């Protein structure tokens, strides 16, 4: 399935109108293509793409897009900043986590 067809299918299933999320969807598809070493993803990969895009949209709605780090807490006396590096970090949301890789593993093709 081409990237354009997959983007359209994801937008339809998530009820996204307009082109504001096209770049996000294309980035998620490209990450999956790079990991799987494929030119096109099969239609069976659509649920993964849809869930990943929905996770990113939800994360951005809760935390915004401007913050550089996920700050867990800030203490002013003696200045202490704790960053959120637990199970939900910015890198895991936007990148490929171990869970994402295991979901894509069945589509993966090894290079020759």
C-alpha cells in the first residue's frame, strides 16, 4: 500500500480532516518503512500506524509541542529538576519503542 493510500486510510479511520496531520502520519509511516526495510507497507500495518498517530496526537494535546524535555517535577529550594524518563517519555512517543518494534517485526524484511 502506498504512503498516500495509507495516509488517507489512517485519516479516515481517525476522522482527521484537512492536511494538518499529514506530515506526522508520513513520518510515522517512514519510520515503519525504515525499520521494516520495505518500499511499501502492507495494509495490515494500518492499525499500528493509526494507534501510533493517535498516541502522538494525545501526547501533544496533554503536553504540548514546545517543551524540550518531559519535566516531572521542579523544586525551587536548592534547585532540583526531575525529568520523566519512566515508561512514557518523549523519545518513546515519537520514536520506535521496543513495543513498536515487536509490532512491526512480522512485517520486517532483512537486508541481503
